[in-house]
């Protein structure tokens, strides 16, 4: 199945949407990843909560995935460019004459072929808007399994995890996406990443 392009009839279907009691800035979404015949393959509970501190805005997301009942074991895989959780900047940065998006990474980052990166607890994209740059920072929760990252100069970046899902055992990952004005350097990204899951 290809849940990025969905060219063979795959789909993600929203089954329920709730606001947890006492948490007006949060949502819980029940999502079914379905085959072309509508049969669920993966069941997801996605929690989204807004973050606002000083000049930083963003969301914390929790993805809890299981193999759907009757689907058997499901392997999450794919390639780093089309799997996991990704951010895509506005189309203007993908045009031929557009300024390129720059990336800030931790000192531990290890680069490989095709702009694939590992050993990153976070990665930040600096979007060169005409009226001033904006930084988008993605942070992995410390309990997440190791992620494989991909970045592109037009502003598509993110990371994926590889695992096998079972119906009874949830696979849980947490990611924070933070947006702030200006160009954040490594030191600021490190500080924001350290605090991203503290609230």
C-alpha cells in the first residue's frame, strides 16, 4: 500500500473527532488507513495539541498506530521521502527561480545519499520568505525509535520510523512542530527541542 500517493485507491478516513474534556487546545482523531476496497489496514488514534510560548507557535502530535482487526501484522516502511510524518512548504519555494530552503541540524546528524539523514533529535527548515525568514522546527520525542530523515531544498522535510504493527500492541510516537519568526541557529533549536514536550 502507498498511503502517500494513494494511486491504487488507498485512503485515510476520519472516523471520529473529539475534544478531550478540559483541554480546549487539543483534539483526538480516530483514523482508518484503508485499502481500495475500504477494508481498514491500520487503525490510528492521533492526538493534536497546540503550543504557544512567546514568539513560538506549533503543535504536538501523538500517533498511536495498530494493525486493524483482521489485517494481520502490518509493516510500516517506504522511503524517507514518502513515509512517516512530513512538512511541505508552500509551492513558491519549489519554482525553478525560487530561493532555496536551508536546514539546521544537530551536531550529531549524519548525512547520506539522496539527502537522507540519521542521528537527529530534531531538524529545522528556514523558509526564505520575502518579508523575512521563518523557521519550522520538527522535534522527535526522546522515547521515539530512531528516525530516518529526508530534506529537500523546496521545503519538504520529515522523518519516518520502520516497525511492524500488531493489533494488540500500539506503536506510539510523538512529534512537535514549532514555527517561529527569523532564522533559528543550532543553540536555539536545541533549547526549543529540549522544552518541546515539557508542558
